[in-house]
C-alpha cells in the first residue's frame, strides 16, 4: 500500500477530491473536516505517524495554526503541506509559521497533480 496521509480540510468538495485522487494512487487517507477533531485524533497516530499531512491553513482560525504546530511537534518526520489562499491577511501568518516549522506551502487553487507529485516526493510545477 501507499503512504498514510492525513487531510484536514473544511471544504467537503476539496476533501472529496483529495480523498478520491490519493486513494486512486493506493494511499491510505484519513480525513478530518474540522481542526478540533483532527487535534483530538492525533494521539492515536503515535504508533503509526502519518507520512504526509495536508492541512488547510486559515488566518481567521487559530485552530488551523494549532493543528499545524501540533502536527510538527508530534510528527517531526511527516511531510507537512499547508494549503492556503493567497490573501494579504494570510501572508503574515503563513510567513511566521514557515519561519518556525518546516512545511510546504500550496496556494489554492492548486493542481491535484501538484499534490500527487509532493506526496510521491517530487516538487510541484508552479509553487
């Protein structure tokens, strides 16, 4: 089987697309529709950490920042991909987080091919 991937994305449409495409590539996908549920579930991944975590980063949600920080603290080897929109208010938070932790940034809208390349271990085309 492929990689173990966590997806924390409030949008049911994007969550569904990510799930379908990642499963098509034989990855095990665990979905969370909200940040609180994701944080509560992290301890169950202690014995089998995720290989990749895709997290929607929202500057208006302190919980989204908490998820990213907690993920990095608990799972140092996990490839962390932050998905965000390009908005002036987002830039300060994104810059601060990227200065603190190692993470890849994907700007929405992005190509699903870029996500699949990142998961496979190569670089995205235009990010």
